[in-house]
């Protein structure tokens, strides 16, 4: 029992005036409560519920009042400034428990105690009701501050996403894709998880800026570079709510179709056409993904026009280049998923036939004899039914001779055989190996002489005296009927010759009214024992290719 709760004792004084002592300041703790106790209890409880400890203050319980003040101070210290997450639940529950206990305790004390002073319980109750607006209003104000703090936090997140977009926009898409993805995560979370926030209301504008940043290559007409980012944007509706994206969800379709078309057409006929390159990858994607688009309808006319341009270019200065482009166009067209495009490959293939021939001729005229021989030999082997096969073989033969004897490549072999008289050339083989003779001039061709049985290699001095002159020996021969004109020959030693026997070339002029003979043999030169063909000297040949002379 506290000191203020003990009983007062009424004494009867002997002071002579018979005065009655004043009533005690507190009601006794035992016995019935003092008058007005319920109203006092309610007043104390309400005043303590304000968190200000006023109930205890009115009761003179300053220690208890200090506890209430301390609890309120702790709450304010934790709660301020307002945090987006609010006051921790444990702190809030603890504080409310303190207020409830203080109200109950204050009401109990006020009910059992007479309160000194001139305060009125009814007025105290009214004051308590009014002051309850303080914590209630504080809660409202704090809630508003917390909401504002949350809005600021969301706006900061939005700004962080904007910064990621700004950083990524200055880099190639593949390098910036990760940053773009993180920015998108921010916008998506704001739009889907906080739809009523100020930040969420700004997301549509930010997404428009996001799409503009990602599609920058398209805006700058860099269509091949734009394909990857536009494809990425087209997949966003799979991961972002379409309500958040709005009209942006379908926006990439047209730019992507345009970029696939422009990129594919720019690569038509280029390298790698047969393996999906040369525009085939982009145009194939366009025809599969947007088959009804305006861009898809332009594919066939674009390829057709390009084929016609290259067919025309076959008559220009670079037929080999045009042929390769045609080859690529045909390969691309044949692989595209559209019948109207596929059939264009036949036009390209037809152009390739003409192009291969034109390329070989052009290589010959440019002095690229080895390349011309390869090109035209392949032409004759591949297009056997073409009417130019014989001429292709002739040019290939002349190119092979010219590769060793450039004078043979001064002009193309005639495409038609000349008329008039023919002179006979008899070529005999006095070599122990087969010999292929290539010739070009007014006519072009090849003959093969089989190996001479029993024939030997000669020394350098013996060759001119003994070659093709052994009595009774049947030398392998070839007889050529040649129009008059200048001729170039290439002798190629074949089966039976060692690797050290080289081919050699020569030239002569065939004149009307004469017959000609030629003998080929192999000389052996000491001391190195090298097998060497006869190399005619233009002034004093060791053995003239026409050594048997001529007669009218």
C-alpha cells in the first residue's frame, strides 16, 4: 500500500474552537470507492491511451507517466523519419500493449483513489476523448508519410531502371542485353506489383523510351543490326503483362518484318548462300513469321530483279563475280519456304551456265590461264549437253598451252573451223613413255601418242642424229590436218616417264602446200642423270620439231 493510500483519522480537537480537520486527499484503499470513481477511472484510462501519460500525471503517478513518455519516445525514434516499410510489427505491438496496460492501470488507480485538486472528472473524460485524436491523427499522418516514402522509393527504382537503359543504349545490343533485361525487370515489377503508384503511372512512358532505345538500329536504318533487338522486343509479351505494355506489345512486328526484308535483300547472292547465308536466313525468317506481311510479298520480286541484273552483268567486265552472285541467288531461292520464290532458282541456275562459260573466257582474255583452264574444263564436264562444250574444251586446251607459252593466249581459239586447204603434220614418238600433244592456232585440239616400245633416252648429242631414224622401227605416230597459220604446241610426257621429265612447248607456222613432220624424244644429261625433254633453240635448234623437213 502506497503512502497516499492510508486511512485518515478524524480527531476531536481540544483547541477550544472545536474545528473539524479537512478530508483526506486520497480515498481509502479499503472500503467502497470514493464518489465519482467510474468517471475518474474512465478519464485516467482515456488520458493514458493517448500515449502521453496524462492519466498518471493527473493522479500524481509521475514514475508511471515517465514510462509512458519513454515508450512513446521509443516509438517515435523507431518510426521517424517515415520508412516505406513502416514501423516493425514487434515495436508496434509492444507499444500498443504498453498503452493498454497503462490505461487499465490508470483506471484502476483512479477508481480506488480520490484525486486531489480542482479538476473535474467529466471534463477529464472529454479531454481524453479529444486527445485520443492525437495518436489517431499521428497514425494517419505517419501513414501518409510512409506512403510518400514508398512512392519515393518506387520513383528511385524507376530512375535506376532509366539509368540502366541510358547505359545500355550506348552499347551494341548483345553486350547491352543484360542491362536491358534488368531495366525491364524494374519496369515490370512497378507496373505489375505497384499498379496504383506514381512510378507505375510513369512506366508506360518509360517503356516507350525503352523500346526506342532497344530499336535504335532500326531507327538509324541499320536493318541487319536491328533484327536481334527487334526480335527480343517481340518476345516481351511472353514475360510482361500486356496491360503494362499496351500498344507496344504488337509494335515490333512491322519494324522486324521490314528489317528482315531489308537485311536479307542486302545480302542476296553473298557469301554463304548455300548454308543459309546470302540473305536466306533473314528472308526465310520473314516468310515463316510474317507470311502475309507487305515485306514478305516483296521477296519474290526483289530476287527476280536481282537475278535479271546479274544475268545482264554477265556481259560486263566482271562475269565471274556475277556468276557467283547468281549461284548464291539460286541457292537462296531454292531454300526459301515459298513456292513463288523457289521457282526463281531455275532462272538463276540458267544464268549460272552462261556465267561459267563467260567467266572462263574472261579469265583467258585477262591472262589468267590456269583459272580459265579449270573453269572451262569444269564447264565441259558439268554441262555436257551445252552447245558450247567443244569451244570450252578448245579454250581450256589453249589456256593450258598458254600457261607455259603465253604467246598461245594472245587470242581465243576460233569458234568455227576455217575452210581451205589443210597441211599434214605427222608427229612421231621416240620416247619410252606416252606423250600427249596439245596444239592451238587456226584449229585447236589434242592427240596422244603411245609409248615407243624399245625406244631409249638419248644423250644431248645423240638426240638430233638418232631420234626417229632407226630403220625398221615402227614409231607411234599421229597425223594432223592443219589449216595454214601460226601454231603453238605443248608436249606432255605421261605414262612411263619419271617425275623428272618435264613438259615443254614450242611454236611454228604452217604454210600452204607443205607437209610437216615432228619427232619427240627424251634426252639424258650427265652427270646428274636428269631426264629432260628436248628444248628447241629458236636459232639453232637441237632437233627441230619439224626436223624431217618439208616438201612441196
